[in-house]
C-alpha cells in the first residue's frame, strides 16, 4: 500500500485556519482586557461619587441648589465630581446628583441621593 503525505495546498489551508483562529483569540483577549479596565474605572468612579454623598450626610450639610465641580481622586484616577443640587417640593429635602468623570472625558458614574435638613 502506497503512503501519501500532505500536499503543499493542504498544509497552506491548515496554516490559514490556524492563523485565523489565533487572530480571533488575540482579539477576544484584547477586548476582555479593555473591558476589564473600563469596569475598574467605573467602579472607582462610583466609589468617588458615593464618597461625596457620604461626606454631605456625615457632615450634615444642607447644600444650596446649584452645580459645583470638585476633585474627587480615587485610586490612580484623577476624577472630578460634578455635584448638582435641586430643591424639592418639601423645603427640608434636597435632591443631589453626583457625576464622576475624568476631565474632558465621559461620565463614568452617576449617583442620585436625597438629603434632609436635620434639626
């Protein structure tokens, strides 16, 4: 019985299939890494926004309506927090919205809270 080896075309087709599979795998790995980094940044931004709201509550502040932007760094991110305060129908409550973002970047986290004027 005559044994026959693989032809050059069969080898090239096998190499093409392997290279396509490896390229797809590398792309998936790259997307996973960038998605993980984005999730990390959003988590840090949410912690920063929560810290701003916690500070308002712990210091028993009753902020005036308006917008302010303050630095709120978290981890290795130089975040800024935009605090928007709105009056409510009840004069003893304020609606506070805190948005955390990297300067000149998109909003990474937004947190809404209601604070009360304590006697």
